[in-house]
């Protein structure tokens, strides 16, 4: 599976959009981008995934660049409860053993 | 409540002992995964079962073993415990449509916190 690179941390103000970047320059054609998050000591939570088209669900939007070498997870109106570690993972469409890296720590400030 | 149930929530034991962690997957999910999360290692994949059969193995120690039963619940057995085994152990489940869309959408439980003294 392709390697991903995320900043260590970022913060944003409550009510504003949080844009979390992820680089995956070695992604191959059959690999999906998945995002999970983990709120302190809780089990990780699936957020969204995509292959090449932008995706949106009730939690977030995923924007994947045309060359698929990077993506951005967007939380449109961040709340204090969105403070968590966010993991960007690239895997094939086959059922894989997900590898969680260090992720990016998002701190939402009041 | 994610639908994945893990017991016990907390467990304190001594070095050299053996413990069993239990996981009930979400209704309808056939795959169960075990992950270990310690402070210095992050989330590490241990093992995956699909409908009772071992499907994938990660960096699981020989002192650890797991199985998935006919009712699809799973148990992770940890023996000859060492201080370094202290960690959060997460179970996750998935429908495991083996290929294609959503193949890697996992639902995690709340975890079992193991402390070895």
C-alpha cells in the first residue's frame, strides 16, 4: 500500500472549516484513500473514503486532486468534539490490514 | 455505541499471567480484526478472521493467539504477559465485501485496556 504523509498537527477555530491535507504521491490506480479518526483513547472511527472523485457524507468531504497524489479532508463546521487524531490511509480495494500511521492531531479551539 | 462489543473494558494483571479478551462483532459482520495500541507504538494490526478462518496476520507475538467462533465472536488470548504488553486492545469488524467499494470500512469497539504490573 502507498505511503502517506500528514502534518503532525493543526488547529482551527470552532465553527470554521478544518482542512486536513494528506500526501500520497506513490498511490496506484487501484488504491483508495480512507480517512479515520480517533478521539482520545476511543476506538478509531471511519469517516470517508474515495478513489478519484470527490466524496461527501454527513461527517465530511474528501477532495482528491486530479493526479490523485494528494487529498484533503474537510470538516465544514468544526466543533470541539472534532478534536482528534485523523489518519489518512491508502489501501487497495481488497480487504486489507489497515496500517495506521501517526496521523494528524486536530485541535479545535473555542 | 458502535455495535462492536469488547469485554472487559479494563483489566489489571501481573507479569507471567494469561488473559482473554472478548469481542462480539456488529450484527451481520463476518470479519473481525484485532489491533494493539501502546503509547510508543501507535495502532498495530495483530490479526484478522473472516467467518471463522484466519485471513491475515500482522506483528502478533507467538505468546498471543486468537480465534473466531461459529457465532462469529472472537477471543484474543495473551499469555506469559510482560510489562510491555500493557496497551489498549481494539477489536473491529466489517462486512468484508472482499473486493471493491467499502472493503476497508471497519467499525471499532471501545477497546480493552490491559495493565500488566
